[in-house]
């Protein structure tokens, strides 16, 4: 009997895992001892870090999109469909098109979703850049923005922990380059007691904010957003409020609806063993990428490092009957500190991050990676 | 003993603070709420948050690998 591996989600993690499995199980696939199926709700694959560059006119939207099938090894069966239910006891998943897929091994990589609708008024009066469409819409607003106050308000949790800093620094550079920075006030709000969730990054950021004249308020949890005749008002759960002419937001995120609807968790994050990356209590279900409940950053690099572990372990389980290695919590993020410099952080479960002084070199490396991402997705890099 | 205990030991930063904010909203005035957190940042953030919103910070205690933070809804 062939072993069926079903991968739900064709983003960073799902695509890397599928391609690594296809390579590692080449023989088993050619003899039809293993069948790998991917089910993904999108037939296009979008490079999300590029949204920031689209926002500031540094990349064109079509550079960020590829056909999902073109990134997958031909031995992988691809279904363009949305999973609506996961039943780990019966070892099956159900889809919107009414299909049922049985599995021996399941890999869930359904990512995370920005949900502005969780905060009244945020969707109507705020602008985000976490989807291609919203980034283009905001780009047009920024082009026309000549003076006034911009508030940058974060909800949590959200993917890409460094994006709040990146968008803020890039915005500062954007208006400096336009020669109108003195007419634009930038106000940043963050939900916890410091300006970034990673403490060393927050410490590094404070003098940088001050040098650039960026104001901030911490312990600011967006509760309601309203439009008044003078602009937009963001009210916090703490009782304070920020008035602005343009509200840029990273809304709070949730995992996939199917995970909530399957009763796995209320917020869509899957209880995941931090070392084995298996769904707690289920030996044949692996989880990778943003949809885990792990206390680490939801980032493409996290998805990538987890995917290497999941693929190695699945290959070892199928070939040898047991997994090969543990995940150590490794994360690495570039941080763009404006239009021409960048830095990076790396950390794991036991070692905290420590940002280096920004340099042009790191910025170029990031620009290079933006083009090379497609090799990562194919499991080459 | 607190009226309500929230075990946020598996949730990542800033999960514990978010859980407390939700509990403050959903419980009546007078409720004491204990939050258990493995995240060191919460032990600092939660008292600061309580001060900002004018709710009572009852105390914090470090236990075996986690923190217990107690708050009271007073308004
Ligand atoms: C503006 C921005 C900038 C970023 N910058 C960086 C950066 O610089 N560095 C970095 O490391 N990360 C960055 N990220 C984060 C990174 O893009 C994500 O963390 C990464 O994509 C997570 O991978 P994933 O595979 O978990 O989810 P995704 O890549 O989001 O993929 C999820 C997949 O699941 C599919 N799916 C969802 N629900 C279902 C369902 N019910 N049924 C079937 N399929 C489903 C989706 O169609 C999608 O294919 C950024 C993100 C944004 C938005």
C-alpha cells in the first residue's frame, strides 16, 4: 500500500517541504510507494516580503507572483482547493469542493491571516500592506500625501516581527527623499510596554526613533477606529487616543479558519511540539510556518528552517521508521533600516537576538534574497 | 486565591498581556485575576499596563520557571 502524504497550504513552508520530500523520496515516488498531494487555496504563490517594496515603489507587483504549480516538482499532485475541516482521528481532510483526502502523514502549513475586522473601524479607516492589493492601495495614498500626521499602529500577534520597524524607517526615508519630511509627523504605537516584542530590538530601536524624530506610544492596544470631520481617531483599550490623517496598520492575525472550525484551537494556531514540530498528541501530523503556536516569530525564515526539519524527519520516518532531528527554534530576519541600509538578527530557543549596526552590505544581501527566494521555494537554497 | 486563573504559560509574548486585557473586559468589578506566564516580559509589562489603565496590581511572584502575576479589576 502506498503511503499518502497530504500537505495543506502552498506557501513558504508547504512548498519547501513538498519539494524536499520529492527529492528525498524520489525512488519511493517513482515506484508509487509514496504519493504526495498538496491542497492549497491559492494557485498563485506570492512573495510576501515584497509587499514592503511595492509600497515604496521599489518593486513591481508582478515580480512577486508565480504560478504555484511552476514551483512544485512534477511528482507532486496539486489540488487548487480550500481545506474546510481536518479530522486527525480519522486521518482525513475535507475540502470546499466536497472532496475527502485520507492520509498516512499530514503536514499543515496554512499560515496566518491579517484580520483588521477584529477591531471595529480598522478595516474601513485603516490601511495595511499585508496583502498585495492593500500595499498597492496604500502606495497610491502615500504618493498623494503631502502633509499631516501618519499613525502606524500594530495589533498582535502578527507575522514578520520586524515589519513594524521596517515600514516606519522606510516611511521616514520616503518623505526625506521627497523633501517633505518636515511636513509629515510619524507616530508609532505598539501594544506592549516597549516598541518591539523582542527586547534587544526594542532597545536598539529607541535611539533610532529619537534620531529620526519618530514619536511613539507603548501599551497601546487598538480598540476602535473612527473617522471624524478632521481625520481618523484610533482609540486604545487603555483609554488614550491618537489622531491622524492616515492610519497605517498591521492588524492582529489569526490562523486559518479551517483550524478553528475543526476545533483544534480558537485562534487558528495549532498546539505544536517545539522540538518535533508535530501536532501535540498526533504522531502523524506535522506543523510548520506561521500556523504553529510556538513562542517564536512568525516569519518566512522560521517557516524555512522548520520545513528543513519536517522534511528530514518525514523522509526518515518513511524510509527508516523514526524521525531524524529536533528543531532548535532557529529564526533569522533581515531588518531594512531605510532605503539603503539594513541589519539582521538571528536567534533560537536559547539564544536571544542582538542586532548589528546597519550597513549597506546587509541591505544588498536582502535585495539579492528578494530575487533568489524562488530557489528557496524550490528547495534548492 | 484569585477568582480567576489564566494559564498563559504556553502563549508567546505578548499573549499573556492580551489574555489579561480580555479577562479585564469580560469579568465584573472586584474580580482578582491571576496570570501564569513563562514570558519574563509579562512580569514587567503587566504591572505597567495596570498602572496605565488605573487597575490594581496585587503582586508578582517568580515560581519554578514561570511568573504568577495577580491583578484586580477595581473599576
Ligand atoms: C509585508 C510582509 C513582509 C514580510 N517580510 C518578511 C521578511 O522580511 N522575512 C521573513 O522571514 N518573513 C517575512 N514575512 C513573513 C512571511 O511571509 C511569512 O511568515 C511566511 O509566508 C509564512 O509561511 P507559511 O508557509 O507559514 O504561510 P504562507 O506563506 O502565508 O502560506 C500559507 C498557504 O496556505 C494556504 N492556505 C491557507 N488556508 C488554507 C486552507 N484552508 N486550505 C488550503 N490552503 C490554505 C494559502 O493559500 C497559502 O498558500 C513578511 C510578511 C509580510 C506580509
